[in-house]
C-alpha cells in the first residue's frame, strides 16, 4: 500500500493482510492419537536419517554413516512395527541363554 503523507511524499508502508477465517466444523476430525503422531514422527525421522546416511556415504564418511544407519533402522522399526512370531522369540531367548552360559564358563577364553 502506498500512503501519501502530509508533505506530499509517497512512502511505502507494510500493511498486514486481512485475516481470513478458517472454517472448520468442530467434531468433524479428531486429532491424531499419540501413537499415530509417534508413528508419523518416527517415519519422518527415518526418512531424514536415511538422507543423512546417504550423504555421508557419498563422501566416504563411514564413521558417520554407520551410526546413522543404526539410527535409521531404529526409527524405521518404530514406524513400522511388525509382530515377531512366537517361535522366533523362543529361538532368540534360547540364543540368549546359550550366550549367557558361554559367558559364565571359565574355560571359554573367547575368540
């Protein structure tokens, strides 16, 4: 907007635009639940971390790339939860018990 002042000089002046009311009917759409917001945020983070990992990889920053890859898998896993089969859980528990037995064995010198 150009305003003409008393001295006859034209000067520009910033004028805020008129407020346009946003018409939303109450109760039409419920806010997303906390779980849904967490899933969406984790998915977004996974995408951003993947971009950072690819950037680090493209310039050969492998010490930066590896932690970013782990962070990507954590965020992606949070965003896309998968039910682990019961048999797989049992197999993992059995592996953990075996590892603990090896750790307790004084004759086991490791690799």
